[in-house]
């Protein structure tokens, strides 16, 4: 992409996508498929929200043990974060954990910030290392090359950083904001991961100052995507949010939301949370579409919205 990209694309999915999965290997495969969709369609943020009944949630979860069957929100965010990190830095950033014991089943994302060591990009992700630099100041950083680089900033070990690489090898790389490769260079630079305790928190805990200015809820009870977003009508937005329901839909998430219940946002009124209520595949042949399948379908059906931005 030429130039920078200010707009963002966010996707929210419920933890209940793991509800009907009995085995640990299948629980690992599902977030792997979702992460591939996020990477292929250049999604900037993934939000995992808890749509389970409050009464069924454990008071406290031990996150040092396997959480795929006890705290699916933690499990999903753990796997998504692991996959997003460049492979060379995972050992430093992710200690051994039961959630990660089946990482051999996880796919490669092959995004620009997971570069081939022989590729050159003006930006790189790195992880800081212990040790003294040649000038006895600054920090040593592993950026996935044959040799680590040195930066002038003093940063503790095992910290992830985003660097702008100099054209002149005699100069030190510069630490930049993680969004800089996207906003200045136009590169897709992976996704951030956010965990929410409810559907309403997806909106109220939005990291963007003015929130999401275009929100889309997906439902088989919505209007066809082709009618809501015709190709002939450009759509303007700064931060787009696409929200998916689990096996029982977004209405189930609203029903279990302590903030939405007093407001009467339940059942058919769940659509009032969103600017648009969309069916991404009308007349589907299967009785059900899994959320990880719906994600690919929706991103394909709606891609022209952000391609025209």
C-alpha cells in the first residue's frame, strides 16, 4: 500500500465459539483459523468478549493452568497474542504454558512483520536483550536478523519494540509507535488483542478516542450485506467494528450483559447496538455457520467497504 493508512478495522468475537468443542486440539485449531482470517484481511484489532451467563463464570481463574475449558476468553486471547508475535521472539515473550502445548497445530500468519531474514523493510519488530551495547548505553535488540541491533533508548530486557530501520547502517534504528508502520508506511503490521467481560464493553472500552464510528452486527436475521452496503455507494469511516455472535447469536450475548439488560437491549432490540445489522450470507445451505466460517464470509462480502476508503 502506498502511503499511510489512518483507518482501522476491528473484529469482535465471543468466547462461546469454543462452547461445543470437546477436545484440546480442536480448541487450538479454531483460533488458528480465526487468526489466519485476521491476517489475510489485514484486521487491526481482535476483541474477545465473554457472552456466557454471569452465573456460570468462575469467580477467579487460575491462568497458569490450561484455560481452554475453564476460561475461554483467556485461552483465545493467549493464542491470538502468541500467533501475532513474530516467531523469533515468542520464546522470550511467552513462557511455557499448557495453553501452548499444541502450537504445532497453529498456522503461520506470514504477515509483513513476520519477515524472512533476507527481506528488507523500513520497520521491524524486535525484543530487547540483556547485555551492554558497544557504546555502554542504549539497548541490544533481536530483530530476527543474523545479528542483533543496538538502539539508543534504554529499555528493560524482554520488551517488545517497533523500530524504524535506517538506510544508513552506521546509524541506530529508532523506536517508534507500534502503529507507525501502518499510519506512515501503509504496511499491515498485525493485530492488537483485547479481552472484554461483555458485549457492551466492546464499545465502552474502545481504545480509540472517539470510539468506533461504524459498527456492524452480523446476524442471519439482518438485512443482506449487498443491500446495506452496495458497491455503488462509498462508505466513510475512521474506525470500523465488525461483531460476530456465537452459536446462539448476538442476542445471547446481550441477554447475558448486565449493562444492556436494564436498558432493555434484549432479543430483537440487540440490533440497536449497531449502526448496521447485516446478514453476510442470505439463503445459506447449512443450518448453521460456525463463527470462524462466518468471519471469512463476512470479510469477503464486506471488503469493498474499506477497499474504497
